[in-house]
C-alpha cells in the first residue's frame, strides 16, 4: 500500500489531482486516469492490480496497457519522492 510522503499535499481538481511537494515547491498535475490510479492506491488501500481493473472498467484500454501505465505512474511518483510504501521507502 502507498501513502503520500510527509510534506506532500494533495488537492482534488476538476480534471484530476494536484500534488505539491512542500519541501521543493514543485507540483504535479495528474489527469483523470492518474487520479483514479492514485485514489485506488491511497484511499482504497488498493493494489496495482485493482487499479488496472478500475482503469479497464472505466476507460477503453486493455489490461496490458493499463498495467504498464499503472506501473509507470507508481515508479514516477516514487522516483519523484511523492509517495512511499506504508512501511517507508520508495515503492518498487
């Protein structure tokens, strides 16, 4: 399970989610699909596989593409230092 790192703020927007790293001042905007994945992983305690199922149920995307997109987003959020595993540390 993932969580936002301390010092990262989140705001839901009309088009997705905005994340602000309060330490660096950098912010990221996630579109609707990225927001769906992040909400699944953060709020629902969901797995990446649950995020894949939700993407394929909500959007016209096949499982393989959705799985690659979920993995890429998790890796990007982790390498940017925005999220960490529940136990601490970057996801992976």
